[in-house]
C-alpha cells in the first residue's frame, strides 16, 4: 500500500497532541483531556510546510538528514551518450541533478524486523 499525503496528515493528527493552554476543572481529574485536538487543516499545513522545507533545501543543493529515517542527497549526473530503447537511435542525455535517498540503519533494522520471525 502506498502512503499518500492524506495518510500522512491523518497520522500527524493521531500522533501529535497539542498542550491545551487553558486548563479546566475536568482536566485536573482527567489528565488525558489536557490536550487540544489537532485539526485536519493544521495537520495539512504542518505536512505541507515540512515538504516545502525539504524541497527548498534540496533545490539549494544541500542534504536533508532525518535522524532515524535517512538522508536525501542531491547528486550531479554528467551528460552522457544514451540510446532511445524504442528506435535504437543514439542520443545525448543532458547533465542533471537527481535526488537520492540513503536509509538509516535504524530504519533498515525496523523494516527487516518482521522477516526474522
């Protein structure tokens, strides 16, 4: 199954709990009520802001390191000869920048954890 942006927003809503700045009497008796609910609109704004920061950082040619997850890197590829697979015609592929992802060892261990048992 593919994770979409909507799935990420739903996960942020479920995982992020904002402290409620205004304490009511019920919240002293039930501490779990001490959190304000994160709205879908705010969660979407947070996810969009995160993606925008990552995009801008990569556009500047910098790396993005997310601890425990991995590292996004911008790499340069020189122009080279290639071949059109449909026609077999030789072509020149332009130089370009690409984004690569290198996963962390913690992510690798988490993914492979289910295969052992």
